[in-house]
C-alpha cells in the first residue's frame, strides 16, 4: 500500500511531554470497528470494557538507559557526540544511532563518563567499529557483559523518543515514568508504552473483574517507531527485535480462547510477540528468537482478539498495524476524533482500546 495513506496532521500541542499523574488517569478511546462506535472513557474503565474470562497480555521487557553522551577523540581534535543504543550485537558491541553521525568514522575513539550518585567517576570507552546509512554506527566497548551493563546503567539516560527529547531533557523522574510496572528483563531501548498506564489500583480492578494476566517479552528497538520512508509499504525493511513466550503462557492463552475468552494484547509489542509465536490455526506455541513481523492492512490475524495501545506517529509501522486490525478508514476517523477531543498523543499520551473490524478476522 502507499505509505501516504497512513499520513495525518497532528498539532504540536497534542504531543504529551509528561505522563498522566496518576498513570491510570489517562484517557481511553474505545474503537469498536465492527459497530462503527467511538467511546470516550478512561484507562480505569478498562476492566469494565472486557468480559470475565478474557486475558490481558503484557510485555515484561525493561528499558535500559540507552541514551549516551560522549566525546569523539581523533588525534588532537575532539567533538561532542550523542548516541541512542538500539540493538546489542554481542557481549561488548552495540548498534546505535549517532548524532551528528558526520563527526564519526570507523576507528574513532569515543569516551563516555559522568559522576555516579556516590560521587565516583564512571568511565567507559568505545571504538567506532563500523558506520552505516541513516546515522547508524556500531560501537565496540572496552567492557563486556555485566560490567558493560553496569557502566551503561551508570552513565546513560532514559532514551526518550525524539518528539519528547527535542523539547525537554530527560530527568530522574523519567527513570521511573518511562518504565512499566511489569519491567523485569533488561533489553529494551524504548518503552512498551501501553503498559505505562497500569498501576496496582488498576491491576486490582482487573483481578476483581475475573480477567487473567500473562507476560511475554519483546525487547523493543528504536526502529519500531521510525517513520516509513519508502513510498510503498513493500519497500520498508523492519528492524528485528528479540522476543519470547513461554510454553506455560502459550498453554494458558490457548485455554482462554478454547473456553470462549479473548486475548487482549497490551501494546503493539505484546501483539507482535503473540502473532510471531502463533501457528496458522491461531494456537500459540512456546517461541524465542528474532522477529521482524510487519503487519499492514490485509494481514490475517491469528492469536489476538483486541488491542490496547497508545496513539502512534503518522506513516509509522504502528499506525499501519492498528489500521490492519480496525481498518484504515476507521483509524483515520478515530485519530481525527482524538485530535478534536484533546487526547494526548505518543509515548506519554493517552490510549485506545481497539476491537477488530469484521473483515480483518
């Protein structure tokens, strides 16, 4: 499909720079594509919008502080550079987006460092091992494994998306705000943002409603949120991300559907994990590995019956995904309604609960 079909205009003041407080006070736009209905509700209403026996599936990835600032050293010259780590290559190497990439060449030394909370200076060096198109580089660090992880945790900042980072600096509150309550497994360089809305208060309501909850893992990469630059979706290459679903979770979700319940993915990352692990008949199996699944209108859904997600960027793979679930015309109308009604967009913004169009099943 032409990517311009997924374009829309968003006023700058609709981009949320901070999360709702408390988290579960965010708004929730319910989109029932089969009935052509939009309902303005709140995230705390979520349990009442589902049925006893339905299952919610959350992503338990944990965001690492993947935004690093350093100094490029080349002979007697030095220049400030910034990086967003995007994918681990091995124990001591990471792929990263560099700003400005034009200041870097293979072989350059980059020195990172800052004062820790205890007052000790933490130092870390890396060599630019390779340079790629689109501002991407590969960094080979002087530490590896857990020692590198600890240094990045001490030196790095939370990797806020560019539409936030260009308007304000990350601060200490983002270390908590840009992390879900389910975060347990280090590896993401962007938050699974639908999960940011959940609180112990909301989880209690979910349990009281008779909804089951389950965990999968997808280590979210920054490439997921990039606009599609190709003129047609067939020309876009997705970045791959590592995911996993256990045999126990797959069995439990298969049982939910066998008993007439629905599988509700909380976030596009949980959804992409489930669809990557699904067999052709819609049943789930244990799965672990890389996925570059790219879901656009015309996709035949296998494992997911509904989706809770935030509002996404124009021309993004995520807006294409929600259009595949609820229909492009429906989602364009839903976003227009959200803009008129003052909903807050993107990572720290409000949410949607999407039920599929009949023709997408």
